């Protein structure tokens, strides 16, 4: 199992995962729309929006954002709500790729079974793939609508254009549907997406001049 998983990880340096468990399970209820594209066919706006919204420490961490994990484990005072900023979730982009490509999503019980292999796959793709490949695969396999996987399929569905031509606002709107694209609709725009995408736009502006971010998205 170790050797086969290692070979698959290495193969995916150059080849997109043909299909994932999440895509298979979704295809029964929602169908399956996906159209993988390479790095140069994805707008820099999408790459920036994903980092700004999902994992602002992505260029710097080794797969796990320990500060965010520590924050998520702190006990919350009863009746007090805490605000977690964009990019402040405990699950990094690398971890999401590990779950989506090699494992599965969801499940209140099975997620605990998933934790050990998730640690393994997260570190392995950090070592073997590198940041650009991780982000490229992430933007191709993540669900961005009911049965819609990847930025190209989402871009064609919502805006009738290629992912390489998405504007900043369009990119932010699509990314704003995460982490629940079945509930948070891009078109017709849901209240959650309408509220969140301007925040993502602001964060994009705040981080876009960072040298480490530029190194990843270019």
C-alpha cells in the first residue's frame, strides 16, 4: 500500500488525478462536470483568491498551519462568538488536496479514521509536488457547485468563459462558495457569497504584493 500510494503521488506530479472518491459519490446525485486545465490556463486572480480566502499561510507552511490549529483548539467562552479571519481556518490548502485526491470528505466518525493517512499524504505532496502543483491540483479537483469540480467547469457554468479570463470579482465569487458549494450558490448568488466575496477581494489586495505569494501564483 505504501509503494502504490508513493507511485501514485509521484505520477500525479505530471498527471491530474483521473477521478476522486468525492467526485464518484457526487456523480450519483448531482452528476459530474469537470474539465482539468493546466497552470497557465488558470487566471492569476483565481490563485490569489484561493490563497486569500482559504490559506494565507500557504506559501510559508509545510502543510499544516500550526497557529491556526492552536487557535481552533482553544476553548471558547460560553455565549461568546469568536471571529476567525479569512485564511484562518485550521485546514490548509495542502490538507484539502490530500483529502480530495487521496481520501474522502465529510463523515463525523470516518474523519477521525482519515486523520492519520491525511497527515501522511499532506507531508508527501508537500515534499514531492511543491506549492504550485498543490495549488494547481486544488483548483482542478475542489467542488465549486453541485457536481461541479474545478475552476474551469465552474467558470464555464457561472460566467460562460475560460478560467484564464476570470476577473478578480468573478474569481472571488467562485472561491466564496467554499467550503459548502452545494449550499452557497454563486449563481443565483446566495447571501453568504454576496457577503463574503467583497471580503476576499480586500484580502487579495492586502496580500498580493507579498513576495512569497507572488512566487507561488506566478
